């Protein structure tokens, strides 16, 4: 698994998303380790390109989960970091599960 190239020594994945989520209008897979939140994606058919976003769990200050839509409900997770804020969107159950796993770690 190419994600292993980005894990620190003795860092283990505790949670991974069942489906990709939307971050910055791109599809990412979400992983949570003992130390970090990792968003990972591979794009390209012939020339593969990896994109990785990581954030130390200690930098997460606040979480806000919201449900949007009436028929096709989606989940929105806003994560307030020390210096920034990120927004992750996806299927309601997937985002709710991500929210719960992050809460357990912080």
C-alpha cells in the first residue's frame, strides 16, 4: 500500500474510510493513526501522482459535524486546527463515523 511510505516509524492506522470523501473538491481516503489525520489520494491513469495531507491530532482544536440536504443527505465535518480550518464532505454515515473516530482520539 503506497500510504505506508508516508507513515512514521511505529505508526499504525487505526481507522480508514470505507469510501473516499471530498476535500478541496477532490476525493481523498481518510486514515487516522495514533498521531495524525491523513488524507491520501492517487490520481492519474498512466502517470500516477500521489497527494497527501496530514495533520497532527494535537493541532485539532474543535470539530463541527453538520448534516445537509433533504433527500440525498450528506455529512459535513469542519475541523478547526491551530492555524486553519478544513472541511470534509461525504456520505452521511461515513462522515459521522469519521467524526466519532476523531472524537475518540482527541
